[in-house]
C-alpha cells in the first residue's frame, strides 16, 4: 500500500468520524432548544405491546402520538401473557396493551382524551382503562362514516369494571 493510499484511507476515516461527531453535536444543540427537553419530560409515555402485523394498532399509536403521548412499541412472543400478568381479564381484552410508566394499563382502542383524563387523576382502586374488542369507528378502527357507540371501562384491582366514559358519537372521542 502506497503512502498516498494510506493517507486517503486515514483521511476518509477522519472525515467519517468528524461527520458523526458533528451530527452528534447538532443533535445535542437541537435537544437543548428552550422548552424541548422540558416538553419531552412532560409528555406521558406508554409502552405498547402488539403484534407486528396489526395495522389497526399502528393507527391507534398514531392517534395517541398525535395527541402528545409518547410511545415505545414492543412485539412480544406471548401478548396474552402480558395481559394476564397485568390483570386484564379475557372479557376486557382487545388487540393491544399499553402500559404507563406508573404501571397503569390501557387495553384496546381507547381515545387519547380518556387516557389523559385517567393519567391526570387515576382512581385509587384502578389498574387502568379498556375498550374491549375493536369497536368500529374507535381510534385506529375508523371506517369512513361508520361508527358503533361503545364504552370505555375502568378496570379495578379486584377484577371488576365500571363505565368510565360513554362514546355515543364519533366526535365524542376527540378533544
């Protein structure tokens, strides 16, 4: 290898390392913009467990994120075990399970406004909320103008549930 070839190789490595460093520095500057770091800590975070092939779950995640809730998505090999471990009975189950950093569960196609209401003031005896099954017209299950009224259920630690909210028309789902 000639001296000139070595020089080009090392110069290329230097440029790559310098570019990576410069990108890293730009990211740090962006992250330190006024209010951005504070805003990201104020946004709720949900860990969402779903099948990698479920499109309606992806649509629900988009709805949740558009409302200002951050998500981290996981594709477990045994989604039913996660539901069982969190105390979600089969009658309350849907296609995906979201869990807040505080450990509250949000099962199914719950409108973001109700997730926020719950997180702002969680009842003492609750484990979370559920929209069992997959109601047509709920967030992530939109089908044009088609809509089926449904209930958002409050799941309690003792395994029971009660109505947290009624969604009688599609507009009731949004802020």
